[in-house]
C-alpha cells in the first residue's frame, strides 16, 4: 500500500500520474482524505465536502505575494507573476470584493447571451474548414481557435492579434503547475510581461476609439474614477483572456475525446440532443479542466480531527472532489443522463468562476454543431495524447476523421 506522500508525488510529479490521476485520487480518498504532506507544509483535500467547506471559509484565502511557496521538494518557489498581483484571482477581500464587483457589473449574463449567435456562426465557419480537410487535429482546428475568437470578441482583441496569445498563455500558466522549475518561472514572467505590454497598448487604442466590448466598458469605469486602477485593468484583461480560453479549449477537447471513447453515450446523445447541457456538465465533472486549487490558512483551523496551522497551504483536489463516491453514485462511470451533478470544476465561494456560463454555453454550442454537422467522427489515435500538466489538464492533440 502506498503512503499518502507516495500517492501525492505520483500524481504531481510523474507523467503517468498526470495522465491518469483518478485511481490515485481514489486511493487518497480512501486512505487519507485529509493528508498533511511531510514534503512541505501542505494539506491535500480529496473529498467534496472538505474542498467545498475550505473554499467557502473566510479563514482560508490566497497566499501573500511576498511569500513564495514551494509545493514540491526540488520545485521552484511559486512566486506570483508580476502583473498578477492585481489579478482578482489572487486577491483577498476587500480588494477582491471591489474588483470582482466592478468586473461582474460589466461581465453580465446579457453580454454572454449576446455572444451566443456569434459563437454559432464561428462554429459553422470552423466546421466548414474541418469538413473540407476530412482528417484534422481537433485541438488545433477547433478547441483552441473557437474560445480564442469568443473571448477576443468579448474583450475586444482584434482578430489578427489573438493567436499570438496561445504560446504566451501556455508559458504563463506553467507558473501554476506544482512542478514548475526556476527556468519555467523566468519564461512565465517574461510571457506575462509581454501580455501586460500588449494590453497597455490595446487599452490606449481603445481609449482613443472605444468599442462595444468589455475592455472599453472597463476603461470607462477606470476613467469614471470607479476605483479601478490601470494595473488592475491590465491584470483583469490578461486574466479574462487567459482564463477564457485555456480551460475552455480543454473542455472542448475533453468533450469530444470522452464521448468518442464511449459510443453508447454518443449514441444516446444523438438520439436525444436535449441531453447536451447535462453531457457538458458530466464532462466537466469527469475530466475537470482545472484539477486543483490552492489556498492558505489565515489562522489555525480545525478540520475534523486535524489542525491546519496558520500559514499552511491547502490544495483542494477539485477533480477528486468531482469523483467522491460519498457524493455521487458510480463516480468513475461517465453518464450523460445524470441530473443534479455536484460539480467542483468551477470551484466555489468568492472565487467561483466568473466565466462558468460562458464556458458552458460554448461547450454546448460546439457539441450541438458537431453532432448536427457530422454523421461520423472517428478517433485516429488509440490512446489520448494528454499534455504533461496537472493543474490545467487537457489534450495536446486530438486527431479525428469526420464524415
Ligand atoms: C471550462 C472552462 C472553465 C473552467 C473549468 C474554469 C475554472 C475556474 C476555476 C476553478 C476558478 C477558481 C479559481 C480559484 O478559486 O482560485 C475560476 C475563476 C475564474 N474564471 Fe474560470 N473557468 C473556465 C472558463 C472561464 C471563462 C470562459 C472565463 C472568462 C471569460 C473565466 C474567467 C474566470 C475568472 C475571471 C475567474 C476569477 C474569479 C475570482 O477570482 O473571483 N473562466 N475559473
């Protein structure tokens, strides 16, 4: 039997563990659902209720940017990227409350709903090109370009300037992986700086020539003296752009991959397209695009029989919580007919994903269009090609033939 630290190391540091962490999460859930690692002052929570409670508990929050944390022995200290100091994702109340409130005021369900027709047209264009090619890597041709166009449209990033973000976002996102190296931190910071420079310039252009986009609306807030600073504006633009496509790209890839590997579920969906919304939620549960989240304790907290000390880090294993057998029957079965899915993929509490509706809408639109457009979609690879990352887990390639 493995010790909790052996399991944690296998999940966090081995390609096999990252490729398929689920049996290891299940072992943690059984043997040590609240595990304090001997490797560092870190707790790992594998059960739904514990993750839920910690993420909603004001005695936990985001770490102090001046105290970089090392999550694994030999790993680089996860310092905060410079521009990200003013990102709502990493702030605590009251700054978080103020900034999120201002952005949420503009990032309304109406603005998201207005995008739906656009998303469908964008899907049609992309699927035309895929139909013509016949055999494609769906990650490259659909899962990446669609969310980038959508978020570019929402935010007001001109079309020919969007694709350049992919390598930058991938490099910057490495900074939130537990096994990030010092060299990768340097690259991540440089990528973050390039994004900050880009948005500084775009903000200046939008100020001259405002549009009907979110960035122009946020600029107006800043200029209206609504306590949104220039650096908060830049950090918000980078966050929304990055959060808006990397995760959604992985949701789209996971949706197609998971369904094609389960023909019975795909057949059910073709028979009853009303199941599309629950199918997308089931993909989110089954293959969480964000596998884990991190908090620190602001004071000593008693969690069942354990005392989490002030300053200790806590990793909530969102993807493990999604498969907690005490919360959901047969958690390792993928079943698109489930109702009331307990979902931790968008986290919970004050940092609950601001783009959850948009991500769901995109996932549903893509799936609907794919099923309508193609009678057959066949996988060309026997094994899924997972990218070697854990926090933002997704496919590197998804080669298919369509007909
Ligand atoms: C499948 C797609 C997505 C997943 C799985 C996802 C997941 C998450 C998670 C887990 C968090 C919480 C992080 C934390 O607690 O530290 C979060 C926060 C956030 N997400 Fe998403 N996200 C997705 C799509 C999007 C989209 C499309 C947008 C925007 C356009 C977006 C914008 C944000 C923002 C702004 C936050 C920060 C909220 C805050 O700190 O208050 N996300 N997301």
